[in-house]
């Protein structure tokens, strides 16, 4: 079972600050680097860099708003990320079930030898 995973996407989502930013953008609908920096313990400049990473992988899109840019989550790309995570999770669940079956078979063999 092989899952196709977008490494750049998961690298971007792997950062806790970026995940928190996505949560805030989903909760509020949109935001700017300034509005996000007011809600997170990170400078506006750091927020802007994180938003750039999220924009490059397509998780957010920006529109000009005066001197700033307003960012919104791209729901289609987020759905793609969720689907990838589901696929990877299912693959790991299958692997763990196989490992469990093997371990149980080994345990049964050991028990049979002791009789």
C-alpha cells in the first residue's frame, strides 16, 4: 500500500505555528500578518514568512488590502491535505495490523513449544 504524499505540503503543515495560523484563518475566514501576529507569540515578520510558505504550497491565497495582504485558506488544497493524511493513516493502520498478527503468531508458537 503506497500513499502519494506531497512532501512540500506536509513540510509546511509540520510547523506548529503554521498549523495554528491555519486554525485562526479557518476560524475567522481571513487575516493579515498583522492580525495574526496579534493572536500569536510571533513577530509580524515571522508570520509573513510563515504565510509565504503556506502560500507556496497552495494552502492559503492572498489578496491585496491596502498596504497589507489578506490571506484565506484554500479549502480545496486543505481537503487534499486531509485526504493524504487519511490515506497515510490507513496505510499505517494496515501495517500495524500485520505486525500484530505476526507477533501473535510468534507468541502462539512459543506457547505451543512449552507444552
